C-alpha cells in the first residue's frame, strides 16, 4: 500500500534541546566536524487505496493541525513514497 | 564567535547617529510605549533613543517589568510591615525573592509567579518555562531549589479548548519539574468559565540556603567582570522587536517572530549545580537570572543596584541565531541564562567551574562607577543610559478606579435556593464536581516524593518538606485563592485567600511565617478592574498585618482579559510555615479506629459564593465572614496540639465545607467514620444541609486519641475556642455514616470523587 511521509522540524529560531544534546554527544563519541544538529520527526501514513489529490490534502491538513505544533514546528515535507517492497 | 560576520549585517543605530538624526521616526507605539512614555525617554536622554535603547526602555517599562499600574498599591506591603513581622525576614520585597530565617542557621526563599499568557499560546512550553523561570529566581538568591507548587485555573471543564490546555500545561509542568528532580508538593486546580481565554498558570518555587549563602542582584566593585552564562541567546519570546527590523539590512530572517520560549530542563539542572558551586566557593559578587526582558533587565538592574555603571560589548553574547539584531539580543527571553559579576582574581576559578559543568559563558564587560550603562556593538556605542532610569524610574500610574456599579446588585443577590432533600446525593454531586473532585489524575503526573524529603503533598492541606535531615527541621507551604469570593468582595476575598493558606499551613502543624502572592487580574485600564485590584491589595496587606506574616515578594499579572470580560480577581496567596521537626506533621486523613472527631469553630449559614451555590449556577451575596483573631487562635490550637501529640489528623474546612472535609479525611487513607451533626445544628442554629455545605471560616476537623481528649478539651476551653465532638473514626465499617441522614460506602464516594478528571481528560 502507498505511504505518505510527513516531515516535521522545529522552527529554525526555536530552541531544540534534543538536537543540542545530540550535538554535544557527537564529538564525545568521535563524530567531529558537525556544527549543529536539529532533530525533527517523520510520520508515515499508510493509505488504503490510491493516493488521490484529496487524500494528500487530508494528509496536509493532518500534518498542519495534528502531527505538528504550528506554534513551534514547521511541516517541511508531505510526499508520497513508493513501497519499499 | 560570530562577531565579525554579524556586526556587518546591521546598519547600526549608534548614539552618535541618534544625535545626528533627531527626526528619524521610531516604532515606539508598536513596541508598546505610550506617547507620553516615549516623550519621557527623549527627555531623560536629551535626544531620541537609539533602536537598542528603545528596545530596552520598551520592555523594562512594560507593565510586566515595571509594575507601573500596580506600584502605587503594592507599597502597602512595605508600609504595613511592623518590626515584629520583620523579625525573621532576612531579605524583603524587591530582590528576586524574599528570604526567611527558619532557625539553626537555615533560611528559606520562596516566590510565586505567573506564566499565564505564554501558557495559553503554547501550553506545554509556556507552563514548562514558567517553572524554569521561578526556579532561576530561587537559584539567584543563592539557594538550592527543593520543591515547586502550581496553582492552576482553567476554563469550563467541558469546553472544547480545555483539554488542549489541561494536557499541555500539566505535562509541561511535569516535564520540566520532574526533569529537574524537584518534587511538586501541591497547588490548586480550579475550573471556571471566566478563565476560558485566560487560563492562570502560577508557579511557586522554594529553595533552602544557609544564612551566609544569601546572594543579591547587584554589580559592585569597579573593574569587576560581567559574565553571561548558560544557554545561548536566540529569538525566544521577542514580542514587538520585529518592528525594529529597520535596523537590519538582512531580510532573510528565520520565519516570523515572535518565537515561543522553549525550555531545556536538563540545561537548567546543570545551571543549578553550577551556580551552587559558584556560591559555595564565593566566586560571584552579584548574580541575576534572566527572565522577562533578558539582558536589558539583567544589565540595568545589576548596574543600578550596585556602583551605578556598567560597560558591555554586546557582540560577545553567544548566539543561537546569528541573525539577531542588537535590539533583539537585548530583549530576548531565551531560557536557562544567568548573569554574574566576578572579581578579576576569580575569573580563572569561574572559568574552571564553567568548564567542569560544561556550561557556555562569555565575558561581556565590566562594572564602572560612571553611573552610565554603556553598551557597545563592535566598539560603537549603541546604548548610553542611566541604568536607574531603565530599571527603577519607569512610569508610575495612578490609574483611576471606581467601584463597579453592578456590585450592589450582585451582593444583594444572596443564595436562596431550597436545600436539597437528598443529602447523600448532594454530597456525591459535590465530591464529583470539577473543583472538588480528586486531582490525582494531575498530581500523579508530577513527582511528589523525589529527593526523599517530602513529608506531605497533595492531597494533604499543605506540602511539607524536610530541610535538615539531622534535626527534621522543615517547612510547610500552601497556596490558595477563591476567585468567586474575590468577585463578590475583593477586599474580603484577598483576606480570605490569606486566611485559608494560613489555616492550611497550621493544619499541617507548622507555624505560619511569611507570604508570597501572585495577583491575577484583568486590564488595569478598566477602572472597575483597577478597583478590584486596589481593594485586593489593601485587603491582603491589612490581613498580613493582622496575622503578623509579611509579604516577601511575588508578582502581578494584569490584562488577563478577553474582549471586555476580565477574569475574576484572583489573588493567589502562598503561605510558608516552619516545623521544628517534620516527623510531627499532621496528615489530613483518619487512621486509628475509635479516635474522637472534633469540629473546631462555629458554622453559620454562609452559602454565598460557595461550591454548592456554584454547582447551582449561582454567584451572588457576600463571601463568608472573616475573623482573623479566630483564625489565629485556631492556628495556635492546631500547631500546639500537633507539637504536643494531641491530634492524629487535621483537615481544614474551606470550599465544600464540612461535607468536603469529612469526605476527604475519610478517603485519604480509606478509613470511615460515624458522624452526628444534630448537636452541631442545635448549637449553631442551622439545618443539616447548612452544617454540611456552608463555607464558614476558621474551622477545622481533628481526630483526637482517647487518651488526649481531656487535655485537648482543656486547651480549647483555655483559649475559649468553640469545639464540638461530632463523631468517631470507624475503621471497621468502610463508610462515611452521617447518622440519621445517610450512609455513604467509601468505595462509592471514591468512585465518584476520582472519576471526573479521567472522564474528561483520560
């Protein structure tokens, strides 16, 4: 079945404590050379049937109102992906 | 460091430039300044302010920072303090938080603040950063934070927007407080439609320190270094600063501001430990936390409280967002930041401690004796002001106030509905109602016993924390307010709030010592709201004087208003009490079979403004009468009987009256009782319904071991305080049996009491 991927990131000007913690851990574990880390989240919505424009609109709506907190987060991507199988 | 790249991006509005371009228009109105206020800034400076100066004045002269509408009234808290009240006060109003001596060289600092508006916009982060902000106030006094409390008020429980706020705010408080490892020992939760668009999120924190560790916010010692440490500065909480974009060449800004402040409790935890190490080694001369108005507030307050001058290079501030303009950096409310003053000899030691805790810091400048706060941007002067004019000499308004014309009508409308015939159903309805139901669903999301020093927490009357693990020396805290009482009579409402918090602390067995307050009101520009505010402050100051407990600090939150409708006046009062040994604390529930249950105080027909009237949709008449002498005597009886082991349980009577107190005392440990109220009704000339539901003040129920009854009665007689034996603890029969009226199995009562919040939010 096709899936819709929604990517959500903290807004650029918002503090991202998780990203900050990871940025602190990277050099401690030997991963140097990274200036900044921001951590977002990815949702996969599996669709029953075909992904029509209407279904995509539904997904965009859900992304903007439920999956993200518009006060502190941006939806950076809503896209259909092919099934890996 | 980003000095070189950032500084070139801006068309910096320097002092020199401001002198040369007196006519350049500035967005003072958008920044919230009134025309007369802007004119005053121009008069003070003798020229137009620079963009950075305008940013500083606009935030520091805002209602939130300058208390410009409330100051003239708040003076009463200082004026009405007697020498006797000051006896235990080590630091009074005006510093970050007051400090109270609790004996054995120990001191306690505590304060309650509001974070109402941010919590409505973004409930989780708003509530979380509310906890973070008040905890930093406590750290900056030199204390180790030991507990927090959160008085909350939401709109109607069944309104569609209420779950968003309840879930967000409760998880925000838990998320931040639990991560810090601080027990949340109490607070209040009230649902009322007046708070629909203006939920109240008040946060109280308490900290413990040794007398010699007290630190104050001042920058003394010419040549001492000024350092900013903790989190980096980003665009958090910048309100109107975006209108200062005219000072920027660069339009490619991050998405639209203002940005919500996001808290990082783990950074704050490190900051706590790092600050305590600084204090222990006497590394800092003065320290200030950064909250509202950020660097503007910290630099101007530190400078004006010390030797009067400070020189700062603003490009040294470590930034999270390199596109911030100087004005934005000055206004940013990024969390988890502190500013300190360090002697040159201690610089290396300071840096060593920062490195140990892995806390970022940057040296901004130094203390001077010029009487000027000079801020430079890459060597160019962008601020040159007398810091007192920013921090202390803001506008002060004598806002007009007038008694609302509708008040007479409201006060004349006494509650007169017929008493319900089925008292059993009435008690169940009361105990399941949104305001009287069990708050376990909320308090279970908070750590209440972390650190192992919590002796009592919700649902007991007060939170009790041990301070000294050797002696058991400890403190009790309670916060209370009743917006309905204050709506009916703001003067008495504030006094009643103090009386209840005072009574709660005494009920736990502690001696009440000091007060903090968070005054939540509507718009001060509305004369009727201003009258409510003035009356509340007058009432609270008078009552503090009568009870002999000083106000040590607090906060005012105005403009809690949507459209023309203000919230009920809600003066939240926190009272701190002291125990010589928390082991003798008095819990609120019965445990021992056969103990006698006494009701202390007199019950009158006082149902106006009560929870029962609220359930019937009625709000009118006068709140219950207050007798502070009776409150004092009651408190003395409760504290003495706790100390002398005369009582095993005590619970104060407040909202919901005797019905609520009996139900809660039974449910606390699941132990029932047989109660008789007929003698009480005869003595006080009331009917059984009034006996159970009236909210008369200065009352409490206690359970007395058989062996102590004579001594207990003698003490009440000696103090001439009314008491009546109303029943006996019955551990065999799992029910609350009000003889001749009804029997309520505890399982049924518990089910009704605990189901309400999970039903709406679970």
